[in-house]
């Protein structure tokens, strides 16, 4: 087709189809690129959030460990105190039983 020839309706439709295909290809390419970059940014933000959550747990555990050790020590002291009191009661009961047995003879 020469530069000064008239375009037919079919020529215009063919041109329109080719332009639409090129525009679609460009748009698809740009969307794919944006999607890839967005996915990378989201993945990085998720990793950052995970890191911050883990840091929070570590800080909590570090501050909570002394409290747990204190509670264990307190519980151990309570157990020891209860055992001593129970032993004292058992000794007193034994003395009472001895007196009852001796008194019944």
C-alpha cells in the first residue's frame, strides 16, 4: 500500500486489531511487572513483621524468666515449709499416741 492510497474499512479494522494487540501486550507486561514488585514488597513486609513478633517474644521471655525462677523458688520454699509443719504435727501426734497407749496399760 502506497502512502497516498486510500484506506479501506478492512485496513482500518486490521490496524485497530494490531494496535489493540500491542496495547494489550504492553498493559499485560506492565501489570506483570507491578505484580512482581508488589509481591516482593509484601513478602518483605511480612518477613519484617515476623521478625518484630519474634523480637517481642524474645523480650517477653527474657523479662519473664526471672519471674518464673522467683515463682519456682517461692513454691519450693512453701513446699519445704509445709513439709516441716507436717513433720512437726506427725511428731506431736506420735507423742499423743504414745501417751494414750501407755495410759491404757
